[in-house]
C-alpha cells in the first residue's frame, strides 16, 4: 500500500476480535507514533497497553469513574460501562505529557500527542490491524485518570482500541475538500 492510498483509505474499525496486534506490530505502530511533529523534541506523550485480564480491571475503573460522577447510575449503565474495554483485545492509551517550555506552548504539545495517536491509526491500517480512536467521559474523569497513573501535567488523548477486524473494511466516502478551503487576502 502506498502512502497516499493509506492516507485516503484509512477508516475506523470499531468491531474488533482476537488476536491483538503482535509485539512486532505494536512496535511498528509506536515507531510511527514517534514520527509525529514535535517542536523542541519534547516527546510530549507516553503510552499504556491494556490487554487480557487488565481490560476487566479497566472496566472496573471505568465503573468507579462513572459512580464518582453519577452515583445514581442504574445496572444497565454500570454494565455497559464495565464492558467498554472488552470491545477490543488490546487498548493503547495515548497520554499527552505537557512540560513547561518557553518556546513550545502546551497546546502544541497536546496537538503533537494527537498526531502521535494518528500515526498509530495509520500504521495499524497499513499493517491490517483494526483500530478505532475513542475518548468520551472516560478520558476526562479524574478518578480514571488517577487510576491510570496520570500526573497533573498529563491528559488522555485517546483510548486506541486495537485488534483484528470482524468485518471487511468499508470504503470511505468521497469528501470534497473545496468547501473547506478559501484563499486568504489581506484586503477584506
């Protein structure tokens, strides 16, 4: 697959099954992540892998987070939250690690971590690994962040769900970029 085809054909793959990516595939995905633009070479990211029984433990942490904000959650909400990490054989948590820097503002470092996550998606697609980028309330909940060991200067950019696609990949729809582009003129 050439680079342009990869960029134009990548799609999210939310329905995943075993096996998880191999150690070699994961290594390649992480190497791709590390090629993200990184002003100042700060490496403003780190990664956690979660697989096997750790996914059930993450599900319990998600429930703890849910109950911290919604103590009245019913059994259905609790069970649905508990099962979120079981939708893929591996979860790779992408964490932005922001450091004080006189020339590289925090938002640039956060964007760099997002680019690293995108690199993982692209590499997964190139390797035939199914991947979907997930966030939501489980990425912002302080109880979950603490349970995952995040520091005050860190935030979750993505829960990258990884595995083998259950279905064949869909063809992405054509999107015309023209309506999104305007020529700038200094004269109004």
